[in-house]
C-alpha cells in the first residue's frame, strides 16, 4: 500500500499568483517543466512554501488538480492536506486520491493542538482513511505547528493504526529524532528530510530522499552535494553544502518564505507576490537579495528554465 520509498530531491514549490492575489494556475505547468529539467523527482504541493494555510480549500483543490494533471512519468506529486479543520483535511485527502496524486502529507493542527501522541495519531488516522489508496506522510514541522511530539514516537504509535503510513516529511533540527525514525523496523519508513541547510548531515545518517523549498530554484547545487557524497568526495560535498547554507541564511534574512517568489522571478519564472500576512518585498529589498545571492555565485547553481 505504501509503495516504494521516494528518493532524490522533491521540491516544495511556491503557489503562483497574479498581482491581484488570484491563482495563476498556468504557471504551474512551466514550474513543473523546470523542475523536471533540473533533476527534481517530485513536488510537495501546498505545503509551507506553497502558503497552504493562507489559501481557501477551493483554491487548494484547483492547485492540486493542476499539478497532478501536468505531471508526467514518474514525477511524484505529494499533496499537503493539513488544515486546522478535520473535515477540510478529509475533503482535501479524498480529492487528492480522486485526482491521482502520488501521496498525501499532513501537518498537525496548530490552533487546538494535539496534547499527546494518541491525539495526534487519531487525527492523522481519520485523514488517512479518507484516501485509503494513497501513501500517507506525517509532516513534522514543530517550528510552525507548535507540536513537539517526536516524530519517532508518532511513527511507533501510528504504525498499526494507519495502514497507509509511508513515513514522514521531517522538517526539524533534531537529528537524533530523525536518526531514530530511519532505524525503526529496519528502515521501514520513508523519511523525507526537510532541512535544506542540513542535507549533508542527513545523507550521512542514511537518508535517500529530501523535500525542500530551495530545491525549487537551486536543485543543481543539491544534486552536486548528493553526487559528491555518493562518490566519497566529502570535501566537495562539504564545500557545496556550505554554499547552500549561506544561501538559506540570505533567504532567512530577507524574509524567509516571503523571499521565495522574488528568487523565482530572478531565475525567470514569475510566481507573483505572496499572500498577506506574508509581505511583498519592495524594490530595494529585492535588489539587496539579488546582490547577496550574486556574491555567493547563485547564477552558477540555480535552476535553468
């Protein structure tokens, strides 16, 4: 039921919008072509970078439909179905199955938060039941949800409760927890690492697949990291990871997720502005962002259209 483990780079893309804040679905096709051309193996749609909780459910349904329709071959579309409202999660999950998505992912609710692992598993199990034919990934991102239950504890508790449980998208700094997840049941779970700036450390722990924001526009850099590591050239892998780390630091200083769409425009794919409450960077902020990225050689490792 849970299928083969996903491997390689999986992008967490932004949601393209027009200047008036409406969806720009046509740009999804160009975005997918660019990802495929740059060696990206899949997309985690409507996640954090995709501004999921700032979108109406109806918008998210249209976005996932377009991604699935545009995907070709073995390109994997994982649809994030998280919401603070359980019925909405189930609606999004059922729709993802109906449209032919590869899998679904779910972050924990962040307003009324589950107080214990049993509550978290119960919430996830109901959502997974709405898409019984799709692999289910728990999206562990405590910095955003405030839910700090260790991912390994969740996987152990959910293993017999969620038949479609494939693994987790792990977006946290606790590498001990992540390593424990990898080791559970002799590597049963497909652990997709979600901290771009730590990718090399995750490779050393044994990870084979990763989901990240910056893979959307800098996949060639991360492919270099993975190829150098696999070739046993640790010095080269460390050098490229250092460049990635500096790039992420620049993005964080420039607004985090709010800086993603200006970067997409820099590489030739205008995804419009973010939606409030995320701010739109002004001209001077965008110029500074470009200057700082140019200083670390961004044009040498960014994605090509």
